[in-house]
C-alpha cells in the first residue's frame, strides 16, 4: 500500500487556526466503520451515540512548554530547542534549529544564570542530546523559560495556552496535545457518566513525530516514532471487565488507541503496563481492543489517517474526508470531530445523513 493512497485535497482555509469559544460546539461527523454511512451532528450530542456500559478511554497527558528560545553562548545568535523526550533529570532528546550551528560542546543560554545547556551528542535522526544546567526545580524553570509548541500548520497566536490542553490533562510530558480530547468539557464528561458511560484514563506522551510526514513510498517501510505510555491498574480493571462482558471500548484519540492496541498485542489479558511504543497501525491491522474511536480530521498521507483507515476502511475514510471538505468542516488540531463506530450495533437515533 502506498503513502499516496492516503492523500486528499484540502483547501487551506479549512485548517482551523483557533479553537471555538465553546469546546463542545465543534461539529461531529459519525462514520459507520462497516457500511461507510455518514451522519452529521455536533459534539455536544456525542452522548446520543454512546450507551450505558460503554468505556470511554482518555489520554490524560499534559503538554509541557517544550519550545525554548535562546542564544548560543559564544556568539549570541538565535537558537531554538523543542524538547522531545526526557532521558534523565538533566538530559533531553531535542530538535534544534538551526541544527548545523549546534555541534557537540556548543553551549546555549535561555535564562542567564538560571537555565543553560550544552549539546552532547548528535543522533542519526539529526536530533540532539542536550544537557541542561539549571537552578531550582526543573518544572518551574521550564514554565518560566518555555512556551507551548503549536503544530506547524497553526499560524495564529493562541491567547489562552490552556485551550491546547484537555480539561483532564494531569501528567506532564507531551510535546503535542491529544487533540481529540479538546472537545470535552468537565460538564460533558459528567453528563456522560450520568448516562452510565464509564470513563477511564491512561497516559501517552505525544511526541512531535506525530507531525512528521511518511517519506517511504511503501507505507510498510515507514519507521514509526517511539512514545512513552502508562496503562494503569485502574484502566486495566475497567477494560478487562468490560471486554469480558462484551461492552464497547471507545478510544478518545489515536494516542489512546496506540496504547490500548500496544498493550493488547503484547498481553491479551491487558494487565497494567508501562513502557515505550512504536506501534504503526495501518489497513490490514486487526484491532484487538478498540471498538470505536473519537478523533479529529488528520493530515493527508499521515500515520494518523492510516490508523483511522485501518479501523473504518480506506475508502470509507477518504469518502468521509471528501464529504467533510464539501460540508466545510474544520480540520486538524482545533477542528471538528469524527466518531467512528458501528451504527447498527450502537445507535437507535434517527438523525439524518
């Protein structure tokens, strides 16, 4: 299967640049994963498509201020770091710009006397291992020096950084938000719980690799990025019981999906687990845990559109994306949402196509 098989035409004006004032006001496309049937609604009505006993799985990661702007200590020229992966208390794998000017031994200053750094190693990928020298508590220093990195397709300034966080974010470590969760409010989650929907959480720290294009012509040759996850006892207990009783597991976002499928692939009993995953899900993959998926509309030729195509079928997904373009849906991180499910098995509503 070729990367170009997952391409589609998207007018630039449909790329959402800012979030809506009300998180739940986004539009919602419902896609039947079996038949390709499409329905249109609003996210505030997501509860109409859920039922008592469903398990909603959230990724509670929190985006850190991973973008650091500073200067080279020797020349005073500009340097930018994006924190990708924490190695230990002082070392991070980073993306550096301009990379050619930052060689091993090169020092950088972000807050004089409070936050400085030195390049120690250049990896095969071109990323750098950076050692940070700082005074105080790292999280407090980072909050002072860094900013939230927005995806490269967002060009507008974000007035409130919390709008690029889910309302349930709590475990810091991501360089990007699990954007499917941006549509939820605490009030909506409480409403779903009152209907008998069970809400549980796991963690996957999202890396910037999620935005990297697939360069291989044959998608099977693509090397997937690695991300840290935690599948806790609480989620394990809820999901194991639901699966034993034949209830649906509904993943909120591709990040939650990657954790669930990683754990289920390694251990069908789905006991608690922590580690790193580089699972690459594309058509032909057989899902072992996830039944339905709440997600956003993804970039052409990305690993994310390949994942949703594995769940709903490439033709169904591309047809839904073409319909979304026709209907002027908003795309990507601050855009509208899609619920991929089996309508015949889950929904008794009479909403029109």
